[in-house]
C-alpha cells in the first residue's frame, strides 16, 4: 500500500518498482493494480506505430518536447522486440530519448515484448494504468515496429498515429492492410526526401478509397523529426483529435473498447493458465502432446479432452 500511495503522489521510483513487479508477474502487482484502477482514466493516450526505421522514437521524442512546452506531463512506454533466441531486448528507445531523462515531468519506460504479438508487450496496458494513476497528462505508446499487424495499439490508445517513410521500396507497403484502418493521423516522416509528396498522395488515395466514416476524417501530415519540422502541426492535430473525442463522447467509447479488450485478454490468459495447470500434472499434458505428434489423436479432440477434464465443454456447434 505504501508503494501504491507513493505512485499516486507521482513518485517516479515507486512507479518504476511497481512496473518491474508487473513485468515479472509478481502477485503483489495485481493487488497494487486493483488499488490504482479507480484513479485511472484521466490521462490521454497516444499510440505511435509504423515500420522499423520510420523514425517513431525520434517523433515520440519530439512530440514529448512539444507537450512539455505546453506544460503537460508525459509518460512514454517504448516497446522493443524480444530476441527469440536469448529472450533479451536492446531497449534502444530510452537511449534516443535520453535528453528527457532528467525532466521530472517525463517518465520513460522501455519494455520488451517477451514474445507477445500485436506490437505491444503483455504488460503495456498495466504500465499505462500506473502512469495514468501517477498523474501523467499524456501517455505515448511507441509500438515495437514489426510491420503490418500492429493493430493492438488502436485498442490501447485514444489517438493512433501511423508513421510512414518514403523511399522504402513500395512506399506504403509497410502500412497497408490492418494498419491503414487504425490510423487517426498518418505521418510521412523524413519528408525531406524526394518521394515524400508521392507517399502522401498514395496514403490520401487509400484513405479516400476506404470505408466512408462519419465525424473524424484521418489526416496526413509531413514531418522531418530529426529537425523538428512539422512536429508542432502534428501535436496540434493530436490535440484536435482529443477535442473531437471529448465533444463526441468518443473518449468514453474508446475506454469502453479498451476495457473490453483488456478484460478478454486477461480472462483468456487466466483461464488458459488454470486449465493447463489442472491437466499438466503427472506428465498428462506431455503424453497428450506425444499422442498428437504420433497421430494417435488429433489436436481438436485433444483440446476437447483437456477441457472435459477441466470441467469445461465447447459449444455444440464447435464440437
């Protein structure tokens, strides 16, 4: 409870300790999150996603700088990929944002995905809640940068910023498919390159050909993050989208969607863990997997067998 109280008072060390406990799966972290949850829901969350090399970290750093000029406190959650061989991560984003490390109004947390898909780490939402409860005005989530399937960020953030960069083969190859559908704002970074205008035009054409929407219309902006060009305009666009959500009660809907997603993810994780725990004793699970590998049974029948032992049954239409 002392850790919770200090976090609510904005103590950075207490918040950092709690985040470490969350990432390590400590039982005490769950109790702390339960106590913090009533104090969340005040921060505005911005997701920054896009392909590797698009300049997400530099852009996040510049947006932070602009928000600080406006006297807003900022929390940054930077997600880096985990090595499938060593389990380690470079966590280089903290290095790129080093100039904010001594600013008491900025809290930076680097996280490894630890194999979690979708561009975020498993504990990302919990860390966002900690920063929210600690009183940060804005929380920036920078996704891992894995490509076209980083769509989880739209569930975690109020405003989703999709970053593209010209001159990488097919200019919009890395941001099409699902990612094109989640963007509230599209940013063509490194816009001092020759093909920047072409990339802007192609994104605008794709948005025009997409599904018609009422209310907010996604915008395409140009930035040169390393020089700070276009960052003021991007920050203004983020604030405009925030004002739009406040006016249209979209923020409440966003939090409802996020709550539903977090609940389903947590329920699935807990139920899976309990079922495996119940059937894994005495080598039962290992023997079942050996039977599947030997073609003595199929995976579907094996799952049904496990659920039956755990006291659960699939709906009739799935059996």
